[in-house]
């Protein structure tokens, strides 16, 4: 019979695995829809790419055209930088799914796979969230520098993208929950009890 502390650890591990799988699936299926859902008002801020007035190149948007998923996919195919980023992003979504599936193992033997909980449940989400917060800070610094160079205050007041804030917060909560459950079960793990 497992103790309540071990059950708590297993509950957090299960939650982590399910969140990883769900987020990975959503990002793999359609990153555009996920970011559109996480960034309300993104359409209003997205700028249309126009080569010459009245003349557009395949894969770019006309001046009044809204950025839809089809248009977005056309732009990905024709862009030498965004296309590889898109497919690398989808490959990383698959890795997130695999990490979520790997979190099944600690459910069966929490003592043997405790290291997996440290790496997949604590270290990975912690460094992900810290990296996102650093990237948001860098983005704000760059925007402030651009505003200072151009003399425009509107750019300097731009905050981080809402999708970055949401993802960083979710992964930070996952890391904190896993850290708390590992601390709670530390004495039991040292004694070799479940």
C-alpha cells in the first residue's frame, strides 16, 4: 500500500504527463491555432506583407487581407527562415509528447523512476520557464532600444507576447508542483519506502 505522500507525487506526475501530452498534441496539430488562442487580438497586430502596391507574390498577403491559417501556411512554405522554424517547432512538440508519455513510468515505480521526475518534471519545465522570462526581458530591451532610435514611445511600451507569458507560467507551475512533491516524498525515498 502506498502512502498519501507517494499518491500526491503520483498525482503531480500524472498531471505533468497529461499537460505535456495535451500541449504537445495541440502544438503539433496546429501551432497557429494555439498561438491564436493564447494571443487575443493577434490579428489586429499582424501586419500584411506587401511587395508592391497592387502586386503580391505567392504566399504573401494583400494589404487588407486577414492572416488566416491557410495564408499562414502559404507564408511558411515560401519563407526560408520560418519554414525550418515551423518544422523544428513541430518536432519539439513531438518531443514534448514523448516526455509526457515517459511520465507514465514513475506511476508504476516512483522510487526507481524518481530521477525521471527530477529531469522531466522539475528541471525541464523550470529551465523552459526561466528561458521564456529571459526572452521576454530581452524582447522588451530590444523594443526599448528601437523606440529610442526612432523616437517613438509606442514601441517601448510593448509588453511580451501573451503566449510567452502563458506558456512560461504553465511550465513554472509544473516545476513548482513537481519540486514540492519531490520535497514532500524525500524522506520516504531515502528510506526506500513508497
